[in-house]
């Protein structure tokens, strides 16, 4: 499909190469010929097509990622399909087509999927699949062995409801092909019945030259984005083989708003979007509860001070605020909430600059002090009656002073707040009990957020504050006639923030009903908000009939997506029978609508005649961000043979970590013997040891950025362990406990350099002069 000039140039080049090869009697492989034409081939694998096709209708996005690769080598090679998806997305399909045969994915209940997967595993080696959490994304990785000259097509479909932040809907696409791709394209089609007011696309990797490659069109209700760089435009420099395409590609847009809300009705389901504009902002009362325990010392407390200073610049004069610090003891800046006058803000800045760390973690004392202070301020009329009260707590550890039982803390905090205030919990780093923080926040109408310990942690803290810094309404209720509507998603909200949007969906009891009337109420800065809106399905149908790419029953799927998301959220804070009911309902919907959620998995298994290949996709959670699936591993142990090497099982992740100690023959390591089995490292046998006891208690780690390593069969990755970043390699170690002669291969993450960063100290610390 090239133009005539391009075809002629290509033909001339080919004839020149052919003539040169004949005259010089030199053989050349397909991959080197491709390199001559500046098509990059990595380890014999060429990704020759990658397309991200997104269709958005009424904020609901349906995304298809297609990647096609060919093995240009003369031996079989491992092909990796690596994508990063938004955390809020649910995978709905994954399939592979190898040499014209398609292997589709099936969504099953997690345990059933695991059994199908392990059945395949038991019959031979399998390709694995990893999902890991990043800030905004979860990584999806699958690898398959492809015969020489063969092709494979990967197709991954996921759906998500785009959230509105700071006045714009945002679609986030991670771009990282890792090589030049002959046919690379991102295409986004948007249809919004309300009309689109603005549309923009940007990328962290976009240079001035690439800016012109982004094609954008906007016409009333339709928006279109296309990004299709040529091979030369993808290069980091002229004739370079490295790709510029490495970063974030973001599409943002907003819709026209002639009324505070918008109702849409399709096929017996409705969705209601509520985002009033031009309302006066409510004053807010904010208490910052800050962990100053010893573990926050250094970089973490510096970034916290930096973030608080920037936040003080954004506090409005009608707001009230205070700081509570907790280490072993609890300290307050002022005895009560004070108004954000210029003089008080200057004094607050001096206080923030003086914050230092000390002691342990009296989390309970700090948060209860904040609740008591808000209660006193309201009872004493020290704050406006119409105002939004918020507690923002930041901690990097777990409670260990005062009440340290997390369940007891949750109970006391919920009883003390009584639904009056919103609690936001920010977990700094990886040492926090995120389950505890999330559950306590959700029980008190807030949310939890992890703050990643990177150089921009201060910006992460400030960014979160910006999201909740402009409340416009409190106690918002969207009421629908109960005799007409069933299965309504969450319809009461403590706060509505400027630039955000409330979305409610539901199902008509009578699928033939034509119209819907909604009553909306809320408390504003000056008075109560109350209005009624009405819509009929003919109006919606008329709005949709002019667009051609609507993807089926999208409002029903939007309702299912939102319902599952909220059921999973309710499940976190629930217990007993209530938790079981939420789980059963979320599982049923996940299976019906084919969403990969924390309750389901997707299994791709080849047919019976080749059942030894399977992949499984899981949806991780922030509290348990990594899941590498393989056959089961025994309980805690450390195995040693004559190498010596160590394998540390991590049952809660169904995984293992391994490392070698490379020392001179005869070196003796100081170990604590397990009394069950005693043996010396000089015999061909297996025994159980605890390496200085440090692996006796459960360890936690996170795997990020999985990518091909120097050995194409062993991918590399970044491991986060105790706030350290280690480069690790996926490999296998021999466990001789069950089979002393041959050993059993155990999959594990291999830590290089004698376990540096994993073991306490360095390996030479454990060498002793003799056995005695």
C-alpha cells in the first residue's frame, strides 16, 4: 500500500542487496536482512504490528490491544506480550492466535481456573502470566514459545469507566513496545451524547517532531485521536534502533453541561451523570494527622514537609485546619482548629519546617485526637455550620503504641466518627498494613491511597490533596422511584468535589418502561440544592442513532462494571455473612459479564491434544499487588545442596525467592539448624535450615517491570523489598528434598550478587572460621 516512489526505492534497494550478495558470495539471514532495512529484531523476534483501538461511549471505554510478532530466527524463541493496564480496568478477553489457530480465554471462578491451570501444569512446562501493581497501572505479561518462522497474534480486551478529575475525563495508555514496530498505531474514538467541549492528547515521550504525528478531530459529539508514527519517527536518533515510544500517552476531554446532570436509558438500564458547575465552594475543616515515628526519618519526613508547605499555599482563608503529629506520643500544633488567615498560615509554615521524627507509632492516639478536635470545633461553633470536615492521615508503618490491634482501632474510629467526617488514609511506602488503612477509610466514607517512595512523593501527596481540596456539596442524595428501579448502584455521597462527577446506574423493573424521573438533593455553601430531572429512552435513542461504533449493551455493561467495583469495595469493610453475600454477588456478575476481577481468573488452555500449555490472568489488589501463578510450592524452607543455593518459599504469594552464595570450597556459613533434619553441606542430601532466622517470619515483596533479560527464557524484573529496588531474574532452582538424586525444579525470583539486598548485611558476615 506504499506509494509508487516508495515501492520503486524499495525494489532498487532489494536488487542492489541481491546483486551484492551474489557477487560477494556471502550468506545472509532473514533477521540480518531486516536489520539492513532498519527493522529491529530483538532476540530473533520482530513485533511488526501493534495497535491500541479504544472506543469510548458515555465515559465507558472498550479497549482492544493487538500485537503481532514473528520469529525470524532459525530456532524456537520465547515471545513476550507485555502491556500495562489502568488499575481501574477489568480484562474481558485475552486470546492468542498461533499459526492460524486461535486459543481463546475463559473467565472462571478463581479456584476453578487454578485447578484447570494446574492440570495443564502437571503435564509439562507452561508459559506463565504475571500481574503486578504500579501507581496507575497493572502489568499483564504472557510468554509463549514460537517455532522458527512462526507468527503469533495476541489480543487483549479491557473495559473501564473513565473518571473525571479536575474537570476532564482521562484515558491513560502505557506505551512501551521495547523495539521499533513497523506498524504501530493508537486510535481513540469518542462519542458523547452531551457533546464534547475539548479534546487533547499528550505523551511523556512526545518530541516536537512527534507532536505533529498526533492527529485530532472534534465535531460536536464525536472526537477522534490517531497516533501512527513511522519507523523513522519512532527512532531515538537517525539510524538508531532504539524506540522513542516509552512512556504515558494520555487522552483528556470534557462534555457540554447545559444542566447539572444527564440521564441515558438503553435496553432497560439507565446511567445518571451528576456534575453541577458554577457552585460556590464550601469552606473545609482539615486535620492533618502525620506519622513522625523513627521510620519516617530522612527522605520520607523531608518529602512530607515539602508537600505540607505546598498544601498550605492552597488553603483558602475561609478554611480551618490543624496538625496532629504522632510518634510514641501525640503532639498538636494548636489546641483547636484555627482559621487560615495569612498570619496563621505563616506560623503554620514555621511549624511544618520544624517537624522531626521520634519514637514508635501511636496511630490510634493520633487519629482519635483528630476526631475529638473536630467534635469540639463543631460543638463550640468554631467552624461554619455548612462546611466539609476531613481527616487526612499519613503513615508509613503499623501501630505499635497504645491500641495496636488494627481491628480494635477500626471499631473505635468508626464509632467515634459516626459518619460525620470523611477519613482519608495515605500509606507511605510498602511497610504499611494497606488492608487495614483501606478498610478503616471505607468504613468512614473515605478512601486509602498508597504513596510510592519515589523522588516525587511530595507531588503525590499534594496531588491527592488537590483532589479533595474543593468541596462544593455535602450529603448528596440521588433518589429514584423504588417501584420502577432495582439494583441501583451507590446513590448517596458525603462530598461532591469540584471537577469530579457522580455516576449512578440501575435497572428498570419493567424493561418496557419509557421514562425516568430523578430527585437530587445536597447541601451547598449558601443553601440546600434540590431539583428534579426527567428523561425518556426515545431521547437517548435519538442521541445515539447518529454514531456507528457503539459497542452493544454498553449501559448494561457500565452498570455491571460499577456494581462489581462497589461490591468489591463493600466486601473489604464487611465481615461474616454480609461479606459472603457481597462476594457471591460480585462473583456472579463477574462471571456473567466476563470481567477478570479479584474473584475470577481467565485461563487460556490449548486443546486436549496439546493440553500442556496454559496461561492464567488474575486481578491483583493494592494490598497484594503481585501474583505469579505456577504449581504449588511447599511451606517455608531454605534448601541447600553442594552449590550452595537457597530457596525461600513465600506461600502467601504462591512464589519463591532464591539466591546463591558463591564462596570458596569448604567455607562454613553460620546457620541455625532446623531440628527435623541434620546434615552437612558436603553430602548429596537435602535438609531444612533457617538462614539466621531472618526468613522465619513472612516476607513481602513486589515485582514490577518484567521484561526480557539476557537469557530469552528468563525474564528480568525489579523487586521492591524493604523499600529497596533489586534486579531479579525469573529462573529455576533444584529442590532435592523430594528427589535426592535428581531434584525438583522450583520456579523462583533469583537475587543476584550473593543475595545482596535480600539477606541482612552481606554474605561474608555469615562466614565462620570452622564448624566449632
